[in-house]
C-alpha cells in the first residue's frame, strides 16, 4: 500500500485531546467501511448488552465491538474464523484503535458445516425432525401461502408453474431470504399463516446460492417455526444438492421452488384422468346394481301380476340405458367445464350429491317393485310342502299361503 502524504505541519503543537480527536477523524474518514478476516478470541458480553472481543491472526490483533441490537445470525465462539464488516475508530481514553462491527459471518465452509452438524444433532435430539410429526399435503389446496422474496426468481417460478398445472389462489408473505434479518422474517411468515389460518399449505422458498447465503434457513428460529406449523409446510430452498435444516423440519422437502409448486397441485391432465376413472367406477356400480335388481325381480314367479313385473323390468332396462347416456353426457360436460373452472372441488361435490340422490331414488324404486308390495295389493302366494310355488289347481294340496301380513299354514 502507498504511504499517504503527511498533512500536519511538523512545528504545529496540539493538545493531547486535539491530537486524539485529529487521529480519530483521520482513522474514521480513511476507513468508513472495511472487511477483515480473522479468528475470534476474548469474547465478553457486558451488562449493557454490548459485546467486546478480539479479531486476530498470526501477525496481529484488533479490538472489536458489537453494539447491542446488532443482528448476529449465529453464536460467537472462541477460535471461530469469521469475516467482519465495520468501520475503524479510536478510543482516546486508552490510546488504542478498534473496529465497530456492523456485520459478521462465518469464514470457510468447514466451520459452517461443523456448526450446522452440531445444531442438527441438537434439534434432532429434541424430536423436531421425527417422521411422526410429518403431515400429509392436501390433495387440492384452494389457497397456498408462500414465504419468500417478492422480487426473487423463486416466487415467479412458483407462480408460473402453478398457472401451468392448476391455478389456485396464492398469498405471499414478503421476506428477505439473505442477510442478518432473513431468519426472523421467514419465521415470522410461517407464524403469520398459522395464526391467520388462511391457507391450506405453506411453501418456504428461495433460489440457489452459496452455503453462506442459505444459512438463514438453518437458523433455530426458522427450524422451530417450521416444526411447530400445524399447516402442512414444504421447503423449497436452493437446488437439489442443497440441504438446509428447515428441510428436516418441513413436512415435505422439494429440490427447488419449482419442484415445490409441482408437489402441491396436480396437473389438469391428472385431474381429467381421475375424473374419468371416478365416473367409470360409478357407472359400473350402477350397472351391476341394475342387473342384480332385474335378476331378483325375474326370480319372483307370480301368475297374475307377472306382466306387471315384466313391465317394471323393462323400465329398469330403459333406465339403465338412460343412465349410461346421462353418465356419458355428464362426463362430456365435466370435460368442458374443467377448462374454465378453477373451483373443481365444489363442482365435484355437487356432482357427487346428485349421484347420491339418484342412488337413493333407485333404491326407492327397487323397494316399490318388491313382490311384498304385490302381496299388499291383495294377492297371495301358494306353496306346497316342499315350499315350491303352486301355479295350477292340479299340482297337489297346498301347504302354506303367504299374504302380505303373514303366512297361513294348512
């Protein structure tokens, strides 16, 4: 570094206070912002809340101060290698210089990974990562809460993928996803959605970045908020190789923000296929019930009302054909409406209610066709000793006669 030119005349005489003030001004003007890498030692927290320490390396040591209220994203420990950002100043009462730290971050991947592993073991011991705590994702959420930066690519990717697959209502909780305030803002977003209870699922998202950039998503405040969420939560932080501690506390871990959007809603094609399968199952159920009803009616052999029973059987056949036509029409209408409707769960529920009413109506019709109702209109069934129905006068002596209100034994 180039040596600066002196700006004080050699014969100028200063008082001690003036000289100290002059030196303080020179130092603060020359170093308004500086980054220093070193090892922490002699860490002390005063009763005032301020923290005093030394940042050193093999050749020198610098006194440092962190004023109370300055955000720190991790616990400071002796021997930890860090990069501090701040400004130089002097302390005239002791004739020394020091750095006022505004930001502090870990230096070196090894130190960060060690810290994360220790924190992971601690939180795992508390049961925050247990599989028993995991909640299933809703099949068709109507409202999705997203905690991320409103200007980041992650939020745009989520919105684009949701529009492509199945549009739903998205509520954004804006939060910074990098820096000293990020962890508190992300945790506040999770707690907000749980307190308001206004979404069906929560996505915590951020795009890729360095290990240091993603550290807020491994802070205890974020992990505990995710584990305490009663609303299902998806972690979509970073890219596939990136693993943050929120991934272990979340109900589901997505490899990317886009992957989180794909997990939370199905595609339109999948919904169409599911709807077709449902209608097919319902149609088969109705057909089977109609065939069984027809068989039971045909098994009743009563001489005089047989024509009436056959007519009702024919009506059931007609109803079966009509039902198939109605089902085919309803499937076609459902396909048309699915292209323009976003409230699929509501219309599906209405369709199910209509089908339940149809089933109930068919049950009532089948009940009305029972041979018991024929007996109630004044007819009777005559059986011989072997319980066979007697339909002619020359078939033997009757053993029983069945009326609507009971059986008469002869």
